[in-house]
């Protein structure tokens, strides 16, 4: 205790004003209650800070009507691109040239090929045995031979008759010459009064008679020649008509040998071996695999937009090939229109007849057009509504759309380039103005 008192006195002596400072003696004493409240105060401060930072987001979330999981939706970005309006169609590979061979007449068929055999143009595919046609051809040939014989006999007869006619003309001409000579003698005799007037006049009459006989002989010969030529011409016409009949039968008889019209493969055999068929019955089809085309079935709603010469993209086997629409059917069947597409350039390898393919027909191309990817939103929103994404919230927007293709929709009003939109079907949002997008 004495030592403590000494120290206190020394401390007082050191103060300039003589007043003792008790600062060194003050000590903060924490109670048990303060220690318990400290963690709660720190947590409350943190919550307040977080609340202040998330007030804008909470305000936006509280303004949404529904929510959706982002991973279950499809998104697309509006952009300026070349808008291509097209139509999708399904089709099959068909042979551009696939003629069918028909029976020329009724008979029994003998096949010389099997389905799938390769043939060249002119190869015999089948033969038809027709005894009736063979007998008819023999009869007509015999008739032709008879007419040929009649024509030759008539030709010889005409020559004989014409020769007789010319002989009569020559004799008449000789008689005229003799009569003229007698007339000159009679004229000289009459001048010397050697003959009577009657003899002189008779000589003149003989000349006149001979002249008339010569004229008649010439005319008769000419008429006879004309008649003979006419008869000869008639026989020639009969002969020529019979030749045509025989030629037609020979052609029909040759057609009993059914030949391949093109190079290709025997496709379908419509008859069995040794089967009796009627005239014009189909026998076989030859497929020219070097010239294949695509036959498309297109919805009739696009019928007015289809133009011959339109570009077509044909897809099969994981590859695409360019083609051209070469024909469009003028009639609608089962709500579809048929069209034929021909490949541009060389035909792709590996095609098979009746192979199914998909195609895209280009109807229109617009450069620098505001477009968005096509999706279920178009049908569910009737092309007038879409949801534009802003962060975690999608807002319903009214739009005006133009043309539509398989993969794109033309945007006329309501959106701008760079806008992100939901292209999934929008019925799930039940008309909500704002939708919260959750991860």
C-alpha cells in the first residue's frame, strides 16, 4: 500500500495543471447481452444491402404474370437477311423415260427376259404366237401374187392390142397413099379425056374414104390405148392396195417380236410365260435409269405460286442437289398438285426408282428483309403475337408478319433487328403480358 500511494503522488505531480487524468484507468467492459446481438446485427445489415441491390429485379419479377423454364423454350434473333419463300414437298424418284411394251395382237406370249434384266434398244423382250395373223398374212400374200400375175398379163394384152391398132393405122395410111396416087393418075387421065368423069370422081372418093378411114383408125387406136392404160392402172391400184395390206400384216407380224424401245432395265412383267393375252395388253415396262426425275406432291394452297422453271433443292441421303421444276399438273387430286423436277447438270449417283426424297421449291427471294426463324409461335399466335426477351423477362408484343417460308417469317412491324424472341408455341403462356424466365 505505501508503494501504491507513492506512484499516485508522482502521477499527480506530472500533470501540468495539477489535475489528475483518469483516461488510463478507463476500461470497456462488455456485457454478455452485447456479445449475443453482434451476429444478428451483421446479418441484418447484409440482408438490407442485398435487398437494396435486388430491388429492381424483384420489381420486374413481381410484375410478371407467369413463369417458364428457359431450357424448355426455343429462342431466335431477329435479323436482316435475304428472305427466301419456299414450300416443302415430298416426292419419289421416277423414270423420265419408262415406256411400256404392248401386245400388237392377241396370242400366246413367250418371254425372253426376266424382271431386272438389263436390255439394249432393239433387244427382243417377248414373242407373241398368233396363228390367225400368220394365216391371214399367207392369204393376203397369195392374193398379191394373183394381182401381180393379172397385171403382167394385162400389160402383155395391152401391148398386143396397141400393136393391132397401130397396124390398122398403118394400113389405113397405106391405102390413103395408094388412093392419092390413083387420084393423081385419074387427074392426068381426065385432062387428056382418057377416062370418064365417073372414074375420075371415084378416084377422088377413094382418097376421101381412105383419109376418113385413117383418121378413124388413129382415133380408135388412141381411144383403145387410153382404155387399155386405164385398165392397167386399175390393176396397178389393186396391186398396190394389196401390197399395203400385205405390208401392214407383215408389220403386225414383225411386231409379234416385242423389242426394247430404249436402253434400260426391265421393270415390270405384266404377264406370265405362255400366257394368252388380248390385243394391246401390256407386256413389260422398260425403265431408263439414265434419265430420272422427281415427282412431287405439293399442297394445292401453293398451286397459284408454282411456276415452271422455279429452282428446287432436292435432299436425299444426307446431301442436297439442285433441280428445276419442269412441269405442273393442271388438276388437283386429293388436295395436292403433282409436279416434275429435273436435276440440273449431271444426275446424282445412287438413285433408285420409287425412292422417297424431300424437296424445297423456291417461290420468292427478297434481299435485306427483316426476318425471324419460323416456329410454332406463328400458328399459336396467328402470326400476330410474339414474346420478346429482355433479360429474365419475356414481354408479349404485337407484330405484323408478311410472307412465310419453311424456315423463316417476314417481320413487317413490331420488332427490330437484334431483338431476341421466343419462337416456341405461346399457348403455354395463356396470354400473359410478361413471363418470368427461370433457369
